[in-house]
């Protein structure tokens, strides 16, 4: 049994592979799609770390794979239908990163509300002046309305934190209602337009898909409150960056906190990074020791199960077992 890993992962996952008798190699550089296809030909499993585009052509060229294990919960970079046709099980890492990703969304919400990143840079730039009672004012969050787009595990954790810390009321929009959240958090299901209109903080936790691509655009921002904070810790492709920049510059919305951008990495000259009402992080939603270890273990278990011909513990395309 052997596996190819596209980037270094925490030792917890590697140790699990060793104990299971899986031989593995780790890429020592970033590989192009063509290079990765060539490399994988002599391996039975691929553990994909970071954004590796596994489209139909890639999967057809690697149809011998017994398993494709993703070091992520998202799988929008994989053409799942093609993997299913080729009988390649695709595994991901759901659940283990819900809490810390929600922590990051909460951090961005709070930091944006107080212009924290901007004010920190004022100190570095030598612009910390005497007390000014009307300068760089933020907005308070107590009692405000939190809107969640995609109330799954991560959205639920975000809503729970906001309820506990700021007594925020919760509204949400999903493909279908979430009865548990409605019962436990008094969350209220609303239409997409109502979500835009009523939210003081709008936090995104949905999957990226053709239907959600650039869904948060000029039209959407134009329906939001002028004091609204937009938070995206899901995928950068969910919002249209140019429209977001214009909405912030013109005061259509109040601020934005982003852990994801499009493209990634973000250009250091991007104007969003200079705006006082914007906080941007370099996609660190799951970046804690505990969570990355848990992701490595789950990804490794998917590899081991796939190589043994067993059902993956976290399977994306479960229909291949039917």
C-alpha cells in the first residue's frame, strides 16, 4: 500500500499511515497538474493538501487510484461526478474544524466592528495621536441581528458564540430549514432577500458551487444595511471582490472581515488591505495545532480505508458503495 501526499501534514497523520503499513512520499515542491498526474501513476492513494484541481481530465488520468483523500472539508476543487463514475472514493475532513473556523469568523466580526487591524497599523506607522473622541469609532454588537448563510456545523458554532457573547438574535438561509438550530438557538429561517435586508452581521458558511459563485455581489450588497458587517470564512468565490470593494468605499455596507479571498493568496497591493473597516486573514480558519492534527488523522484514516477496500470514514461520494 502506498500513498502520495502533496504537502507536509502534521506528524499525527503520518504516524497513523506508518502504523497501518502504508508507504508514502511527500512532494518537496508545488507540482503542476501535469506533474502531479505523472507522479501519482506509481501510487494507489492521493492525499491532497491545499488546492489541487481534480477535474475530469485529472481523474481519468489517475483512474487507478483507490482513494482520493482531501485535507479539507471543502471539495469544490474535485469533480465529484467524474470521481464517482470512475469508482474513486473521495474523502474529506468534516466536523473537526467547525469550532475553530467559527472562532475565526467571530474574531473577524469583532475585529472589524472596532477597526482593530487598521488601528494596530496606525501604531506601527507612528500615527497614534492624542485622544480624539470622534476618531476611528467602531460599532457595538450587543443585541444585533446575526445572519447566517449556510447554517451547518460551522454556522451553528458561530451562531452559538454570538448568542452567548452578545445576545444576538439569529436568522439564517439554507437550502432547507435547520430544526435543531431553531429549537436550541431560537434561529429563524428567512428568505435570501430577508437575510440581506435584516442582518447587522452577515456571516457566510456555505459550500462553493456554481449556484453560490459570486452570489454576494453588487445587487446583494445593495440590499444590506448601511451599518452591516460582511464576514466570509467559507470560500472567496462566494463574493464578488470588486463589488465588495465598491460597496465598502461608497458606504453601502459598513465593514468586512475575510479569511478567504479570490484569488488566494491576495495581492499585497489589494486596496481592501488599506481600508480602515476591513480585516483580512490569510485563510487560517482551521489553523490550530489541535485541529490540524485532527484533520491529518481523519485524512490518513480515509487513505487507509480506501487502500484496504473499506468504506471511507468521511466519504463525499457515498453513492459509489451502492
